[in-house]
C-alpha cells in the first residue's frame, strides 16, 4: 500500500485523475474504511471540498466529479 499511496494521493488531489482517485478509494477499502486510515481521510477531505456534479448518468447530488462513491 505504501508503494501506491503517494502516486494515488498526488494524482487524485493535484491532477484530479479518476484512476488515481479510484486507486485511493481501493486503498481505503483495503483499510476496511477506517476513519483513521490515511487514504480514507484524504478521500473524505477531497470529497468534502469538491462540489456536487450531476448529468444524465449521475442524477444524485452526492456524486462528486472524478471521485468514486464509497459511502452510501
């Protein structure tokens, strides 16, 4: 996980790369959605900062562009 975290965090936070954000989400899942796990904390911060986005495919206001849904 250490090998992937830095590239995923940088790619998701700075470049808003969807694949990096998905990898960050997968790292959070591997940490069993722990609130104290660094990938989960970072993903929560990024989700809180990003504005909601809706289009014909994602009509839910909770959808954040380029960020995966982890919590329903």
